[in-house]
C-alpha cells in the first residue's frame, strides 16, 4: 500500500547523495510530453530541493534499498496532487514544464520530499496502527502537514529557486487567511487537525458553514511554524535545530510521537518557560503570536491599508453575480444577510457595466459606501443594504521595498532565516 508504481514512457534521472557515511540514490521518473532538455533542467531544481532539505535535518533518512524516487506525471489528463510515501512520492499536475510547471510544480516536490522525514518517519502515534476500515483521527496534523508547509517555500528560497521578495510575498495570502479567519474562535490547531477526514479530499452533499468554522491545518500550522522559527531566532535558536532534535528522538528511531512529546522536545531545546508558553497559547488554545514584533528583526514590514473597501464574500465575475462560498462571519455581506448562492441582479438599482467584474467594481468604491443589493434566492426576489468596511488584510514585504535600509544586524538575522547561514 505504500509502494506506488509508475508504468509509462518516462524519463529517468538519478544522482547520488552522501549522508552519514552512506550514499543513497535520488531518482526522478518524469512522465510528460516535454523534451529531455526540460527534464534535465527540472531535475537540477529537484536536486537543489533535496540538498536543502537534507541540511534542515542534517542527514537523509535511510531509504529502503538506499533509493528514493519522485514519480512525476505532468500530463493534461492528470489530476493535480502530491502524495508522500516511505521511499517515493507521487507528483501529478496538468501544468507542463514548458507552460509554467518548471516554477509551479517544484513546490509540491519540496512539500512531499519533506514528508520523507516529517510524517513517514516522524510519525504521529495517532496514525498507528493504520486502520483501513475507519478514520485515524489525528490531532498532530498542524505539525505533520503544517510545519511541512512552512518549510515548502522556505526551502525553495534557501535553494535559490525563488527570491527573498517572492518568499515573503507568498507568506501574505496564508497569513491573511489564518489571521483573519473566524474559525479560530471555534477550534484550536489540534481540533482543526481532527477534522481531516471531513476536509482532505472529502465532500459533503449537505450545506456546511466550514468556511467560517475551519482553518486548514496546512495553513494554520504553517503560520505557527513561522512564528516558532522567528521566536526561537530571537533567542539565538532556530526551528531547524528543533526539527533535528525531533528527528533524532522520534524520526530516526521511528518511535511515534504525541503532542506532549513535541512539547517536551521544545522544552528540552528552548527551556521550560518558552516551551510551555508556546504550547499553552498557540497549540492548546487559539491565540495568535505578535507577528509584528517577530518580523521586525528580519526586516519584514507588516502593513494595512485602511482605504481599501471590504465586502466579505466572493462574487462571480461577469453578468452572473452569484455569491460563491459562505460570506465571512462578521463581514459586511454577512451582516447584511447575504448567503452562498444568492444571485445579485443590481447594485444601487443598476447592473454592473458590461465587462466589469465585481472585484473591479469594488475598487471604484470607498470605505463607508452603502450598497443597495437586489438579489434572488430560491426564486424569490429580495434586497438588502451592505455597508462597506475597511479591509483587514495585511501586506507583507521586505522593508527595503518600502524605501527603508536594513541594518547589518537585520541582514544577518534574515540570511540565517532565509538561507540557513
């Protein structure tokens, strides 16, 4: 069950990696409609990811038969996904290397290979033994998937596959999703993890309000990984060394861990007060760290623009202005009583200009504007008034992008973070 097989006309590339007096083979079996030259160029990217992730843990796992294989299918009829296995990973995408996959597909390579340590060997006790007849409920996915997600783009930056500016920009969407999600009012990261059987490739035929009650443990855990890393760096420590300690204690020995084990390891690494405080506030509860003070030492600006109007629901573009997804709890659209599936027919008694999408229309408005919304719900015509509020979204950027000059101390700390120096 943990040994997938690829049967296709694939390109095969391989390189050797020395690790702890042992040399192992890393392979890429790539099934795509591109050229050998594209395969060669992509494999160079894969190699950089492998070596950068090896540096995080200090060594490769001992792969069975000394071999690890990336089984990649980048073809039009594939469904995009990635799935880690003990000695390999499946990587599928409809995006060819020639049409953006060289950059876009490498993130999945980074994520899934990190799982060779974190999940396949650093393994939650709640997943053992695996039961194919019922769901294995796990409260550790904020660490297993979330911390892996944190390293996904960080490794790309360290491998020089994306720039520092790109890395910080990629943090923005995840940060806003987690920070502004009403779901944190209802569940902790542990409780979010328990919901995996209902959200990860699962579907429901019934309407649900999960958009307001759930925060992905991938994203939630990623932001907690970021917070823990930057917090440790203010104490002249770092997340890499904590992950090494978890690896040595639970991964290399393949001793399944619990949440208490993760806390004990953090206490052993960073001290009783720090370890207890982090878990009490952010794992057992749903508090959020002070990211502003965490970003300052690495020269990242966290800003808001109070002049941007906020509606609170996603609306289809074009003439079919149907509300997609449940409006965000507490938002203007939510307060006005709008719901998923409502079909907006007019705003202030006028349709939108031809060719203008709702998002573009919203940019022409101001905070405090009142919108009379005419809409249809289940065949009945209704109307309501929406009062636009200021957007709560943040922007993240390097301070030099805003005209500031980072100090030598900031650059040193940032280089240690983003480049492992």
